[in-house]
């Protein structure tokens, strides 16, 4: 047995590495070298582990049921939101553009807007007693007064409206023609089959 004592530097002895050998039974065995794979620290466990999912409780089952029942509605809401979002953004952009325009309007804008509004009120006054006149007179008088103040914009709107009306008229004519012509062709073919 080794006894270590230090009187000069008792704290330093604790920091120095030293070896303590114990006396054996007298038999000396040769040290056996082990391979790293033979050590239990580096070897894989002998049994295979598998994950077992815990059973769902009543709360989890009820939450899953609610989630499944709400899922179609959530999908519908997401689809509707995706459709509505661009339109809402356009409205917000239009509102912000209008606000910016009204913050710094061109000269004479407010008197023109007042006269256009007055013609609308005059149209309501002239159209008393009839609902159809109540729709037509104010809109017609406001359109005329607006076109007097803004002739270039009115001409552009009239041209685009005329083009779209013409296009719709052509499409309607083609649709009516498709409906009418096959019947007349079938009637002619039936008449030609009956005549020898």
C-alpha cells in the first residue's frame, strides 16, 4: 500500500496524477487486450426496440372527430378567401388611390364634381313618381354633364362600351344561329329522304 503524504505543498499533491497499486492474491495474470467492438459501450443492443403508439384517450378522439367534421368547412373558407382576397386588394388599392387623388386634386375638380352631383339631384327631382325614370334621368343627366367636363375619357368609355356591346351582339347572333341551323338542316335531310 502506498501512503502519500506531503508536508511542503499539501494542495499540490492532490493535483498530481499518481498510481495506486493494490496487492493481489499472489497470482499475476497477463493483461488481456480487448477489441473495441467487444466492449459493451460500443456494441449495439442485443434486442430490437420498436415504438408502440399510445392508445388515444377520450379527449383525443373527440378532438379528432371535431377536426374531421370541420375540415370541409375550413377548406371551403380557404377557397373562398383565395377568391375574395384579390378583389378586396383591388378595392383597397382603389380606395387608397382615390384618397391620394382627393388629397391633391387638379384645379377645378370640386366645382365640376358639384355640378355633376347637382345634375343627378335634378334628375331625381324630374323623375318623381316613376321608378324607371328615377333610375334613368339621374344617371343620364350625370353622364351628359360628366362627358361635357371630361370629353376624352367619355369618348374612350363610349368606344370600349360600343366594342363590348358589338362583341356580345355577335356572340348572341352566333349562338342563335347554332340553335336554329341544325334544326333546319335536319328538316332538309328528312325531306330529301322522303322524296325519291
